[in-house]
């Protein structure tokens, strides 16, 4: 089901998952032309350069060549070296969300990789309430902006 949701995107995909892994990037093999990919995860300044390099490599391997030029990637992380659960401004998160085209919101029961390999569903629930979508969107934007403020962002305008 996760792959079907990714394939349904026409303009943008946001994956907000603290445990995203480069091996999970095959999920983009059915990506539509011109879709922007945004990944928001947890990381540390020591491990992030290698992690993002691996993610970009795997995404490039998954996306059809004819789509790479018009596909952009923005990958951000909340730096665990700066923010911890013990702080009042805790930016660590556990829940996973998938947002398709800024309008279709899903809460995901486990990280992407489990949906690729598992034989049973771990739960993908569509969020239909406008109030719930607003709460998720506001929390996402706050977390996204913190990652940008901390300088924990990687942008690639095309995947060629």
C-alpha cells in the first residue's frame, strides 16, 4: 500500500519518519514525473553526511532515468546532538507520517522498510479530519523549520 501511495503523488511527497534508512528508498521506483521529495528524520552531525549520500544514491537508483531531471529532493534531520528528549524543546519524534500533494495525510505504523519487506500490514491510516491535518501540518512545519534553523538540510534540485 505504501508504494501505491507514493505512486499516487502528482506534485509532492513528504516522509516524516525518524527511522528512515537508505535501503528503504526503492519505494520511489514508481514515482511520477516532477514530484518533489521531502524527507524529515532524526540524525547526528557525525552520521548525516554518509546517511544522506547513501539515501541520494539509492533514490537515484530507484527513479526512472527520464524522471530524474525534474525530481527534486530535500532531506532534513533533527540533530540528536543538539536536541534530546530531556530538553524542554524536545524535537525527537516517534510517529511516522506520509503527506501526499500537501493534502492527503497518513499516519504510518512503521518505517518504510517494513512495508517493503513485511507480509502483514503494520497499519496505514488516512487522516480525514481537517483539524487533525492542521495539527500534523503545524507540527511538521515547526520541526522542518527547526531543522533548517539548525543547518541540517540537504537540497538537490534534480537527481541527474
